[in-house]
C-alpha cells in the first residue's frame, strides 16, 4: 500500500499541461524510413574535396572548350596552309615563336614547310580528343554489355571465353598495324582499328567483377521472384560497378590518344594533311637534337601530357568518390 500511495502522490504532483495527447498521423508514419541520401550528390561532394582533381578538371574543360572554339576566334590561321614570305617568296620555315625578325606573327612558330604550329596544335588536339572520346565510348558500351552478359549468363560463358581467348592472344599492336595498313588512312580507320581490341580489357574487367556479386542473396531473391536478367544486370549489378567503370572509361581516352601517337611514330597513323598530336610529335621528334627547333616537340608534348595526366587523376579520384564506403 505504501508503494501505491507514493505512485499516486507522484501522479498528482505532475502538471498535466506538460503533456499533449499524441494523435495518429498516417502521412507521418510513411516518413519512418526516409533518408535524403543521394549517391551522385555524395559522390560530387567527396570529389570536390580533392583540390588537385578539381583544378585538373577545370584545366581539361578549358583545354577542350578552347580547342572547340579556337577556329572561330579572330586572327586565326589555317592549320594546313603554307605561309609564304611576300618579300622573298620563300616559305616561313622553322620560324621560332613570335620571332620579331619576320613580319608575319606566329605564336608557336612554324614547322619545316611554313605551317602555323599554333593552329596545327589545336587542330591536332581536337582530332586526338575526338579519337580518344569515340574509342572510349565504344569501349564502354561494347565492353560493359559483353562483360555483363559474359559474367551473368552462364550459357554464354564458354562461347565468349573462347572468343576472348582467341582475340586476346593476338597482340593489339599487330591488329592496329595490320588494319591501318590494309585500310585507307583516315580518322575513321584509326578509330575502327582501336575499337577492334579496346573492348577486350573492359569486358574481362566487368565480367570478373560481376562474377563476384552475381550470386549474392539479393540477386538470388530477384531471380526467385522472376525478375528478368536484363533488369537484374542494370539495377542490381552495374550500379555497384560505377566507380571502376568510370575509372576504366577515363583511362581509355588517354590510352587511345597514346595509341594514335604510337601509330604516327611508326608511320602508320593519320596522313600529314590531317593534324594530330601524333603527327606533331612525330615531326618534332626529328628536330629534338636541334636546340633552336625543340619547340616543335615541346608544345604538342606539353598538351598531350596535360590531357593524359588530367584524365588519369580525375578518373582515379572519381572512382574513389563513387565508392559508397567513402560517403558520409
């Protein structure tokens, strides 16, 4: 009885105005498990914390935009025209950058036949970036599609494995050289030759990753519920591979540019009348030992270094940012 009296006295001493009756609200009950988490917003927030990657992203955007608008700027020269000195009737050969001894102004000088290196550099950058982006997109689409089917559909595993083993045992350099030799030299030929072997590495990479997560519980449950394989691949598997796929795509662009430079170096690249970073580096390489002409190698080498390093750093940082384990 004593305990009951104590409880009763405590209840009487509590002010009822301090409490409100809680009514049931059906709309609020739906918010029980609500979260404002966004994968892409969190990825962007983590990426923006890396100042070096942001600076390189801004730099590569400036380079790409300037490469596109450069031909439309005032007082721009043609990248293929040979400029003649009106006083002597001779070509402006190997004129150094902004040489005051010539009446015509060349920002980056001229090459051995009197073409403006400033115009050829940005035209070549535009060509090489086009090749790199085209090859990168093709590798992503074909490589991801074949790799996803290869890793998830068991009936296709043996068939695609045999195709991969046969095609991968042929050195990619040999394929590039043969295709560029038997086909007419052009931008489309270079892109086609690179695409023939470029998708292999992406496909194998995606296949190996899908094998790791293919038989996890949520995928088994989806199959038991009758979910189509296409939906399982696009909704359950590929979103977990965003970070590594973006890294491979970012690295595919500088890799394609490097292959174009290699083909030009061995004389199997684009024709001389189509400026590219490969052609410019190949021309400048022959003048590397002349201190007065090294600028013809320095400028294209600097541009290709900026492009490849920027894509490499941005790709790595974005891959880390896209990893949900790095999200807060």
